[in-house]
């Protein structure tokens, strides 16, 4: 290689090495800077006992933890939204600064910290307190000035952090009109459409209709009702000033009574001529406008909550089926009829048709000639369901043993079931083993 070319290569190599060194140094510096987060406040979440928020406008909000639950004690005693308070506590428990503006601020007025816009005092379980003061917004509007009482430093915090701490009673109050515990709910009563329907739980924690008479309940439908009752909430930020007046003049839609370990609560719902729903609950004072889907969910009758499925075995496959004097038994992964191995596909198709069999509606009576009886044993022999299907004219009816309900069936579904039953066949012989 010529000396001139060698010199150029050496220079280029030196430049490249310098670039790599500078890049690595910058990356290490950035990493170091990122790791050095300035903490304003560090308190474990479970050590918070009380929170007091005072504002320059004169507003005040006091929160107290009692028995593991937060309550609003000032300006009035109110139940607190546990999730909303927990979110605020999370922001306070590890309050980080975006930057340190001054290490020793002699004059707090330029930052609005001589008369703070928000003054937050946290009382811990050990009785010690910490006070966070929030002042003016920064010139860019992306943050706010803050300081910790007793600390000479002035910090900036992100605007979203300030928003998470700048709370009013309506932001943190429990907005539910019914405050029941879903996990401990034992009874639900619904008065609607001129009927009273009561639901209770059986030994398997499944919903059953207990009034007006014992009936199988559609668990999904009852769970939806419970969920909508839990969703019945006020909107204190957008109140309807005439809600009480509109409630008084509206038509009664429904009354729901829920019972858990703490007792019973009632919710009355009415609907005005403009299809707006208003509700009054026993757990909180006042009348409130509620979401339309909540009102619609309560405007239901008995048949809306009845189980229309003829069989209960659901997705747990049966272990025995008795059909027209023939018994099919599951043995391992095979279906047998006595000593005969059955074709699994045809048996499974018949099971699927049984599983899908549903009422199009409920009938007061259903006679006619029996088409067939079928008994399904499932859940490790713990559940036995015997059903008789009858035909009167062109209409099919089904009735479960020892139950009064008459299920009116679509003829197409029964025809498909009968065909599936007729198609059940023996398994093809296994091919002879080669010698």
C-alpha cells in the first residue's frame, strides 16, 4: 500500500474510533441521567391513613382509611370510589420530579408556592405527616412547580401528575347507586312488567328463579342484570337539575332489591316520555339520570330470565346416554353400546344436537304423542337429565322430568335431532393387522 493511502486509512480509523467513543459516552451519560430520578415523596401505598387536600379557592377534601376502605369525611361524609382513590394514592406514593429548578429557593413567589394552589397533607399509619405543595404551571404549560414542606428545593412535575392529584369530592366519591358486594350477593328481586321475579343461588352458586315459582334460570341473563345494577351510577359532573321532578312525573319501570352480607338495598327506576331513565337508590341520597342500557336491562319479565336450554350439561360431555331403550356409555375416548364400539363422530353429532336444543318460547301446556325419551348422565354421574319430547300436530314440546316447564321447540331443530339419533352407528371394524 502507498504511504499516502496508508495515512488516509489511519486518519479514517481514528475518526471512526472517536465517533464510537463519543456515542458510547453519550449513551452512558443518558442512561446515568435517566437512572437518577429525583424523588419528591416516597410512601408505601399501605401506609396511607389520611389525605387532606386544601385549595387556594377555599375548597377542602378529607379522606380517611377505615377498615381498609377509603371514605370521604369532608366536606361531607360520603362513600369513596376505591379505585379512584387508589389511583391518587399511587401518584402520591412515588411522586417524582421532572426537574429541580432551585436547590435552595429564597423566594417562592415566582413559582406560586408562597400561596400554593393545592396543599396536600398525607398522614401515615405511624402518625407522621408529609405535605406536598403545588404552585403555578410552568411557562410552557407542560408541568407545574412543586415542593415538599420542609425542603428548600423547588421541582417541576408533569401536568398529568398534577391532574391526578387535583381532585374534588365529586371526582372521588362512590358514584354507584347500589353499593352491594357482587361476590356476596345472595338474592335479587326484580319488580317489572307487572311481575315480581326473585333469584337465589343454589348449592353450586348458580342462579335459580325462586319466585313466582321454582324455575331454571339463565345464569348469563341474571349475571347481566346484576352487572347492569352495579353500573347504575350518578354523573355528579353533569347533573340534571330537574331529575327529582322528572322522576316524580315519570312512569315506573322497575324496582330492584339486592341482598348481600350487609343487608338489602333498593333501586327504583322510572322512564319519562322522552325515554330518559331516572333512578333513586336507598344507598345514596338524591335522584339521578342513568344510562339507557341500565334502564332497558331492568325492564324485563320472567321469561327473559328463564333457561331456554332443554339440557344443562353444557360443555361437559356426557358419560352416558339412554335413547329408545339403547344405552351408550363413554369408556375412555370411545363410546360403547354394550360390547359394541360406536362411531364417535355420529355419537358426538347427536350430543351436539342435544346440547343446542332450546325453547323458542314457553307454553302453558303441551300434550301430544311421545316421540322419544332421552336421559343424559353427565358430570361424573352427578347430573341426570331425563327429557320427553312430544308432538301435537306439527308442534313439538319438551318437558324435563319432575319439572313443570313446557318447552316449545322449533320443528327444524327436532328434525335435526331425530336425524342425528338415527345416524348413530357402530364404528367400522379395525383393519386386519399384517402378518
